[in-house]
C-alpha cells in the first residue's frame, strides 16, 4: 500500500492518493477490558507520534469527570462531550486518530460523525457495550458494528461460574431504565447460561402465542377437511 510521511506520521494512501480512514469497534459486556484495549491502541498511536484526541460522553463520570479510566485503574485524559455532533466540532485538522469510549451512550448521530471522520482520513477507535442489561443492542451499537471496518468482541469472566462472559447482568431488578450508570454494585458480567433476564420468558410467549394459536387452528381445520 502506498504511504507518505507527513510531519513524522505515516499516512496510508488509497490508489488515488487519498488518505484512508477507518472505523474500529471494541465491544463486549462490562468488565471485559474494552477501555483497557482502547487505552492500549491509543498508547501505540502516541508512540507512533500520531496526533490523537480522546472523547467520552459526559454522562459517564463514574471515576473521573474527564479522564477515561478502566476497572484496573489505567487512565488517559479525554474530552467529555454532551452530544455526538460536538465531537465533529472539536476534532482538529491535524488529528489522525480519534478514540471514543462508552460510545453506546451517544445518540444515533454518532454513526454520521464517525463515518464523516473516517472519510476525512481519520482512524476512529470506538469502545462500548454491545448489549444492555436485557441483552438487547445498546443505543446505536448494532448499526455502528454494521458500518465498522473492524469489530473485536471481548469477553469478561462470569462472576458465577468463571466461564467467558458476554452479558451484563443488572443485579437490582427494581431499576428498569436502559441507561443507569453504575459499577460492580449494580452490574455483574455473566455467561449466557447465568444471564437470567427475568422478563425473557414472558416476552417470548407474548410474541409466540398468536403464532401458536394460528398454527393450532390451521391444524384443526386441515384435520376437519381430511378426516
Ligand atoms: P470495560 O471497559 O469493558 O468495562 P475495563 O477495561 O474497564 O473493562 O476493565 C477490565 C478489567 O476489569 C480487567 O482487566 C480486570 O482487572 C477487571 N475485572 C473486574 N471484574 C471482572 C470480570 N468479571 N471479568 C473480567 N475482568 C474483570
Ligand atoms: Mg469501559
């Protein structure tokens, strides 16, 4: 692949000589090492002397108002923003890498923002929860995974059995909002067999019942036609 060295940075170029940007997503449940991995990629870009900017949604102030902090206390300075569009305004022309943590908390405008940055030739690294506490796609994540150039799903350790955990369980069943920022006091990483979302069965039968009923009626009428 052709490349050019611009102010100490190696920029990869497409066949037409244009700079190629990219969208990378690191996703998984809580405690799976998403922030750790984001920080690792940021540090490598810093070693390569690439200009990098890190963003996080201001709603996530669990450990620090501005820094991105992992559960094992790695940290890196970041810019807290209220909305996705604010990221576009804050990225400098000279920035080569943009990292965004807790990307699931942004509105759907984040999809346009990351696509626009990548089109400008920027490497965009996003980390976020792929699923909410009900095991459903979290905010813009399903679409973000679809438009990404690379996706890494990382796993935590199930707090009940030690298996690979792909789900985040909300321990308190009274709290029902999708977004409740919390820590190990509210959430636990769980494997599929220990993720007992309490409404799951009710939900299934609510959806399946009309189909089962129709299938039963069809069967009876067929039997009446061909006794
Ligand atoms: P995430 O951003 O995905 O929530 P972090 O990168 O902040 O995860 O933290 C990952 C770290 O959390 C691990 O390296 C480990 O030290 C710690 N940890 C705490 N509970 C668990 C767990 N159940 N499974 C795996 N790691 C855990
Ligand atoms: Mg994190």
